[in-house]
């Protein structure tokens, strides 16, 4: 597969790795972006994952809580410009409220709920389609989480790009602090035992490849390679370190890094039962167009409107 300059630039933006290293990794991975990123992590260590949280898709996260009911939703659009549009924001906020109040089963059920705005309706989906025509840009309801009566709810929105809802019992102030912590530190689970198996296997694969690379370097320098037992311990140590870093209860609390989140919760008599974290565009591949062509297309569309 031909490796293009835009592919190299995209990998560099994700990893902060040198341009030539990005090209080598893409060549070795035959153009597979995810595999190339993993190869860079093996060769360059944690630096390669430094900017992995950067996302390119646009949109907003909106939330709504009323008593024990709540909703968190991500609504996507094509450009950052539209994320500041009042009609688009009203649509997102209305969708979050509808999720909380009606507990729809999926995006199709959400779209079928009654809602009118800007002269469009009578359903949320009709409003979405109407605003696409009015604003001239595609928009979609990507994902949502509905909560109903299981526990108390606390939320935190970092602007419109990151949203968190926490299910808890106990002190509301502590729960809101946890929601803010989740937005900042982005854990993937409550405890180490809850980390998805595929995440663990990915880290084990990276640690194994790093150990192999280290042994190759030792042999090339005329030194003895590390024993299988030492390698196994290093790999296991790397995985255990990863599990602590990504599980909420094991993370150092952002407001006091001398204690873990679990210790803070115990001190405040608070129990966190679960959380939802949405980061706009997370996991979405955004098409990179030629900027001049994009501007020309928008001008042409405006003239035709």
C-alpha cells in the first residue's frame, strides 16, 4: 500500500513521533494506522501515546439530570463552526433531556420521540433532518447513556467536548469531584478487575514487543539477553502498572495526589457504582480534505443555497 504524506501527518499528530519514524511504522504496518501506532509505542515508548487522546471529529456532549433520571449524549457534526450554532446546541440539549425523561432503547427510538424546534418536527429526527438542510452540514446522534432510578447521579461537563455522569451513594460533593477527576484522567473502568480483556491483551502485546526489542539491542551490543523469567516479570509488571493507571479507584485523586480516589471516597463515606465518560469524536476517523477544495465547495454550496 502506498504511504501518503497525509497518512504520515495523521500518525505524527496522533503520536508526536518523528516524521521518518511515522513513515517507517506505516510502511511496516502496510498502511494500517492502529498497527503503526502500536509499532511506534514499542519503538519509542510512552512518547508515542502522548497525543493519542486527540480527536478530530467535531460535535458536542450534552447532559441532563432530573432526580434519579439522567442522560448523556454525543451529537456529531462536520465542523467546529457548527458546534457553536445555537440551533445545533439546542438540539443536543433537547436530545439529552429526552434521553433522561423517556429512556429510549437506541438512537432510532430517540429520534422517534416528539420534539419541535426551528419550525421543524414533530419528532427529534425530523428536527435533525430539518437542521441539516438549514445549516448545510450533516449531524448525527452518535451515542447516549440513559440512567433511571438506580442511584444518585452527579455530572461534569468540560465545555461541550467532555461529559461525565457518575452513579453514586453518599456525599454529592465527593461524587462531583469524581466526575471532574474522570474527565481529567479518563479511566476505562472502576477497578483493575473491570478493565476489558482486549485492553489488557493489547498492553501485554506492547510490553512483549518492547522486551523483545530490548533483548535484540543487548545481543547487538554483545551482551547476554535477559532470561525468559526476567522478561516474563517485566511484562507482568508493565501490565499491572497499566491496570493501576486506568482504573478509577487506583488513580491518584486529582485534587490530592497523596491519596487514591478509592481512599478519598472511603474518607467521605461515598460509594461510586459506575460512570460514563464521553469525549467528542473519540474513536472516529475524520476524513482529511484539501483545505482549498473544501473552501471552494462551501462557497459553491452557499451560492447554490
